[in-house]
C-alpha cells in the first residue's frame, strides 16, 4: 500500500509542498503520495479525521490552522510546545504527534545553505505572531549573543520574550527601543505581503549582516532596504524546503537532499 500524506490549509492551491515532497519521495525511493487539501475554515479537525480514516499517515498544516492542529494533537514535541503551534502531524496508533519544523528549517537554511553561523551573533527578529514564535527556541539553541524581538506593538514583543522564561539573551520591545547593530535581521512579519517596510533604523545592519525575509518568491521592500544599506539578503525559499525536509524525516526517518529541490524551485 502506498502511504498517503497531505497538507491542509485555506487557501492551499498555491502550495509548493506537493512538488517538494514528490521530489523527496523520488530521490529517497519512498512509496508515498502527497496532496494539497483545502479544509473549510470551520472544519479543519473534521477534514483531518476523514483523511486519517481513509488511511492517511500524516499531514502538514499551514495557515490558518496551525493553532488548531496544536489543540488536535494528543502529544507534542518540545519545539511544538514552545511554538504553541503545529505544522506537522504524524498519525500514530495511539494518537497524533504534533511537531513544528519551521524553526529547524530556518536554522538549517541559515547554517547549512547560507553558511551563517548563529553562535555569538546579535539577532533581530521582527514580528511577534505565530511565524516568530515558531522559530525562537531553535534560534536560541544556537547560542546567539542576543535575540531581540521587535514589534510595532511593543507589549506583544515583550510578552512573547517573557513567555520563554528567564533567558538572559532574549528580550523584546518596540522599534523605538532598537539600539546598536545586528548581525542577522529576520522578517517574520506580514509586512512583505502588503508591500510595506517595517520602521527599521537605517543603521540597523552590522558589517557583513544578513537580512532574511521568511516570504519567498519576490523581492520585498525589506530586502531592497537591506541591500541599500550594505547587507546581504536571502528569502524564505530555503526555509520552506528545509522545514519540509524535517517533516519528511519525522514521517519517514530519512533525510532527503534539499539542494537539488531548491535549485528546481528557483529554476521554475
């Protein structure tokens, strides 16, 4: 029997996940199929239940269902608990394992693909929503010198930082609180979707800094701003592929090669 997996979202037609996982399955010789399924906004849990009853082995979850997936899971990995959201479900005999591979995907893209060591670096993380929360613990595990969460609503950034307990190198605040320069600036806000630029100071980038936008597929105002001020830039396509590879490993116990898949997507 061919194993079946899917990604649930709303909307979902734009998803590159079926293409990515088909490539992973082909290169690793895994007998599986992967589809994109549109879940009703008020029917996510039922859609997952139906898919599982039909023999599904696991699923990815994208917006706006990651928090619902967290509630649906019967046990969670530490990184899912830290994120408060689940993007990967593994169907097990006694329940549903909920995981979050977003942060691992980001870190692997930064370290392995972009050759950017995070240890000892000053990191600025823009945004205090789910995208930001999902990557904080994996970033902290790399032992940066500091991680500052910045948000237009300062209280949200402060509360998010405090939710991770007493971490000496983690803090948060508003854009007015920014001081000094950062070696890595990550955009986890929705500003790029709207074509907006967060109110960053012009001297925010340290020499040889990297500006990373989680959005992929187009040149964003943030990336253009970063280039103008001397930073090198990267979009989120690598994170997309790497988080998918991490989910693939959770399900299949095999780590696929990501470089060839990223090259395929860039060419397309």
